[in-house]
């Protein structure tokens, strides 16, 4: 494999070395439907084996592609570059952007609608993707990737970490799995802090353990002069990825393999909600909520982000992609005063989770090959680095090794924190069609602990509920 430094020539290595070595990156460079018939398995080579097609082709010139996207920072980052794709390929892009509050409903309806003309859509790379695959609603991308007339040699699939790719490879854990989504943006769960409030209340000392964080946030909250902690507390299954990040921080070194993740012990009939580490993680989450405002149980990411950005909260645990917005001097009251850190130590180490948005092609797309050209372009190394300036969530290794394009556009400490977190993060997904119901039960358990119920009793009830939901799923099948 070529020396990863070669591409930078004489670029000053102060920033590059600090970023890459501190993150540990260099050693790493390495309607109802039926399950689809998988394409022939092609052994993955050590390096990308697709043949060059010169440049992005014009074989689909005159084609109009319908893109269905979430109103997300990634979409904001994409918009200025759409004309580039149209000029290169001769295709036209028709963009449909849906607010996140409505996106999941609109997206699933579009994929199941007879005669739908959606060609590319923003794919949640979690149990949603798994459910869509089970219903035969996703176009496998593996055949396109191995087609030298459609995919350029320099489209390096292995520039995406394996843990990112695995979340959209189905059947999960199968050696013959096909890829159904390409990572577009990643979020890892980190700690944001207001440096002014930390200086004022904590003499500038950032908590190093979760116990210290709970104590410090509670102390600030009790002062009545600022909110100690903001995070997602709304009763919804959509907060489960943030929750999983906190619980992972209590997990230790044991593996958390897909499709079960840490919540099941290798079998859907064996949930482990009463595992002391899970109980500790759920209790920590509830205690962090207690250090927040009285409205914490109605707070989703938008409300939490707004409160932190306004300078009214000392700490915030959530998705790393919010970082760039905090440094905007026009919209943020704390620009220049934000600190970034990995999750404080849980079981003697800092672990976290990651969640991905990706791009997929509906099975009903009238022009999937042309749609693949768009995905290939939008997730190429060159475009990922440009688009991800708006998200801070570039999922390619190479984007983090291109400071002049990507990391130079953001706070250095933020970039270092995110890359370090990516190195120790694990997927938060659970690949089961009933997972959303179990995730909602987990959220309810946290609320009961927040309200004063003994964590062990809440965990016992959660265990029984998970068993009930999974048993019902088995009966339906």
C-alpha cells in the first residue's frame, strides 16, 4: 500500500502529524417485501480492484435524478456542489428536502409507494436500513461497485472504516453479505462544555470520569445560575443512539458484535438489560438528566443544542456533528469558548458509539445505475471532504488526512476529539425489526429511574418487556 503521506508533498506536517498521530489514524489505514436474492459474491481484495473509467462518465447525460434527502447539515453542505455533478455528467438533479421531524415517515412512504420515482435517498444506517432490506426495498450496491464501467478505481471503499460499512451489509454477519448503503456522514457521541462556565464554577477543571461529570453538572445546576447538563430526554426511541453511547462507556472491553450489540447476549431470546454495566449506564443517563432543566423530559436534540449554543448550559453530550455550529460567531453565543472532550471515563476507559447517515438506492428506482454515479460522486474522497465541512462528520479516513480541505476548516481540538472518539467508538445499531419498540422501553426505564425508581427494579421490568416484544416478533414470523 502506498505511503499515506505521499499525497501531501511538502505540506507542513505540524497540524497533520498532531491530528493523525493523536487520533491513532495512521496505524488504522489499513409495502411488504421479501428478502432479496443476493448478487454473486465477489471476494474483497486487499485493495480496490475496480478498473478506471477515466472520469465520471456522461453515459447517462440527459437523465434526471430524484433525490430524497433529510434537512440535515450534510444536505446543506451538498447544495453548493450540485452544479458540479450536473456539469460533469450532463444529468439533472431534482432535490426534495424534508424536515427531519417528517423525514422518516416520508421516506418509508416513498419507498413503498407504487410508481415511486425516487432514485437516491438519505438512508439511516441502523435498524431502519435492516427493516427496509428485509422488505426488499433496497438496491444492492455491490454489483455497481464491482462494475468497472460504473466505478472508478480510485473510489476506495476501504477508506471507510469497517465498522461503518458493516452497518449496511446484509445479511448481518454473513460472509456473503452485500452492501446496501454508503456512509455519508458519521456522528460520534462526545462531551461539549462551556469553558466560561467551567472556569467560573469548576476552576477550569473538566471532569475526567462520569461520576465527576454528574457531580459537577449537579453542582452547577443547583446554583440556579446556569443549567448543569443538557441532553436528549424526550420519551422517544430516537434517543437510543445517544443512550447507547453512554452505556457503552460503562461496558469495558467485552465485544458488542452485530446484530445484537451489547443489549443481547448472542441470541434474541437473551436480552441482558439486567447486566450491571447496562444498569450503571442507564442510571448515569438518568443522573445526567437530573442535572438538567425541569423540562429535560421534553428536550430533544434541537432544544438541547439551542440551550447550549445560547451559553446557558455547562455540559452537553450529543452528536459530534453539532460542533461546527457552536463556532459560528453569528449564531452562537459561545463561539471560541467551547471545549471538546471524549466521554469521561466509565469502566476505566472512554468508549462511545457512532451512528451514520448514508445514501441508498430504492429497489423501485427507475435508473439505479445513474443513481449509483451520483452516490459515487457524493461519497468520493474529494467530495466527502468538501461536504463534511458542514457536518464535522467525514466518514472517510482520508478526509481527516487532508487538513487543507477539511480539518483546517474547523477547530483543531474539535477535530482531534472527534477522531479520537471515532477510534474508540462502536456501532450503536441493533439489527432487529422490533428494535424500535425495545429502544422505547429502554427510554421509559431511564425515565422511571429519573423519577426515583430503583434502577434494578426498572431493569427487571425492562428485561421482561424486551423478552415480551421479541417473543411476539417470533410468533408473527
